[in-house]
C-alpha cells in the first residue's frame, strides 16, 4: 500500500477462493474471463484469485498485466523439509502468489489446524514479503452459545503474528455456518463482528485502522452491495460465486454502486 492509501483508508479487496475447483484449462479460462471482463473498467477495489496450487502459475500468467493478483489457498510454515505433499511459501511465490490464505475454516476443521499453526503459516508468509489473508470465524454452535466475540478474540490473539502490519495482513471474517450454505448474518451481526475485530487489532498489529477486514460466507451479487457498505468491511472473500466470472466481477462492481 502507498502512503496515499494509508491516508485515505484501506483499499477494498475482493478475493476469490476457488477451493478444490476449476483445475486445468477450466481455471485458466476462468481467470482469463475475469481479466477480460474488467479490461477498461475502473474498479474501486483490488482483485485477487486464489486457484488450486497446481494451476497457480498458469492463473498468474493469465492475469499478468491486469489489475488482478494471484494467491494461494494454503502453505507450509517451513521453508523446506520432509513434508510430503506440502508447499512452502517460497515455492508458491515462485509460482506467482502475492497473497496466501491461512487458517480457513476448512483447514482448521478438516486438517485440525489450530491457531498456533495458522500463526506460523502467517508469519512465514509475511517474512517472505507476501500478504497473509488470515481467516477467523465462529461455528454455528459457538454463535448459538453466544461465544462469537470471544472466539474471534481468541483466534486473533493466537493467529496473528507479532510484528504484523497492515501492509502484509488481511483479516477475513467468515462465520463457519454461513460458508456455502446460502445463509448470511444480519447486517447488525456483521457490524458487531467487524467492529469487534477492529478493536481487537489495537496493540496487536501496526496501523490497525488500515488493515483490510474482509467478510466471507455466501457472498453473491445479490447481497454484495449491502454487505460491502457495512462499516469496517473492506471487501470480501468469495467462494462459490468466484467460480463464475460475471458474478465475481459483479461483486467487485458493487463497491462502486
């Protein structure tokens, strides 16, 4: 980020997490369609595509020269070693990644990744000069028990590395119960969660007012404008809707409307 951006507030980010979808030629075609779709347009946000790692370099090539960045969905905290099947931050950077998503709820749930693992991955990402997109969010049971804010506090305390700065950190709030379900929190619930997150970053991260806070969880063109207009929401981490170029671009354009 430039000094001007720090003066005017964080520039929004719309990030597409393709998860385990759109591999091979389909992914390259999708990335090319997004790049073609925004050509000549002035958007009020940055765009990021996070494809499966096997086509990261191809996607990075497809969006090269456009206003779209490429990112990875995960990494290993170590630079090298006996970690069969894992990829280091350096490898991902060589493949074209400028961002890496860490701590997504599906990694936390499916692979048992705790805050300490997420923090180590985020630190490795930042130490390599890349931007860590650190995901946090409560389960449906935790929300029903009234534990949402305490869960967010715990995850921020444990997942954000010491020395993190606004320039190398994005926080993505994804209520687990809203991911891929079509359900979204009320505007009031998003306001409360994002205000709490912003407050928790004080003393934890440099220039906390400039950290981009993304909302994720069933974001689509139909609800994007409402969600993106919420205080302390500086963009979105988009899942299913990012697999369609028109829908992804429509979400980005909602920032200008």
